[in-house]
């Protein structure tokens, strides 16, 4: 079945450094790729998303890139801050079908 | 916009009792709602997809008689954990999406269930 693999499972960076989280998906028909941030005990919240007709999207310190050929997409966070510490989930979906989530990456930003 | 509420936020119950969790879309009509279960330090496990006015679609391995889902209106879906047991203790999160594309999901705050 459809699968989304996410790496690394844990990432620790120094404040101010960049963080990169990578995901691969198996269903080539997937066309929507959201990223969610979940703080401890809280709900997941959408932070950025990208559609298959776009290769890159940026929103302030956050960017997402998509390589459809390789079925890879990545989240890039620049100038990390302690409040970026959370669990990040990538996901893939296609119109009318359920969203498949990655296993999550626990990001620690050390002050 | 796109706010989803969930009630209760936390519930403790005795083994054998049933617990109902409500999920509401406050400022939009949600054609589709989803119910997830999340274990500590793990990802979101989809339990079922709930469409207004029709039967829920359950994921493989999820007992539909154990986890009853009702989506009576475009703003409300309920999950009832029947005859709860300690192994049902978990964090249950609902989400809602706009339209049939089921793309962006807006999550509720979650319900922490503890069965004693």
C-alpha cells in the first residue's frame, strides 16, 4: 500500500542552525504534500504545504522542496529557534483519498 | 478560520464503560472528518474516515463495533469507545477537511483517554 518514509526520527541542532527533514512517498499519483508541527500534548498544525505542480515553496524561515521524479520532498527550517522544537510530520495525499503520514521527526533546538 | 474543537479534552473512566468523544468544525462545514489514535512518541494512526450522512470507513484492524462513529451533521462527528479497556487508553485526535479533496486537514486538540 501507500507509504511515506520520514528521516531522521530525531534531529538536534544548535539555535541559529538549519534543520532539514526528508520524506519519500510511494504513490506516484500523490499530488499534495503538507507538513504539520505538533508540540507536546497539542494538536498537529499545518505549517506549509506544496502541490505537485510546484517544485519549491517558501514562507519566511520555512521552505519545502519537491522532487516528483524521485518522489522526495523535504522541509527546510533556517535560523532555528527554541520554539521550533516539536515533532514534525510530513504527509502525502491525492484528491479524494486519505492522507498518509510519515512517522514524525522530533526536532530539538538547543539554545 | 478552520477551527476544530474536540470534547472532552481528557477523560478517565472505569473498564467496561463507554466513552463518547465529540469533534466539531466551528466555522466551516466538514464533508469529511477523520479519527486518529496516537500513542506516545508515535505518528498518527488513522482509525476511520467519517462522511456526513453515510457509514464510516474503517481502517484495517480497527473494530467498528468497538469504535462507533457517527457523523450526523456537517459540523459534528462523534467517536464512541464501547466497553473500554485499559489497552484503549490513548490520545484520540479528530480532523476535518474542506470539500471532497480531503487535502488540508484541520485537527482538533485531542482527547486523552485513560481507562482504569
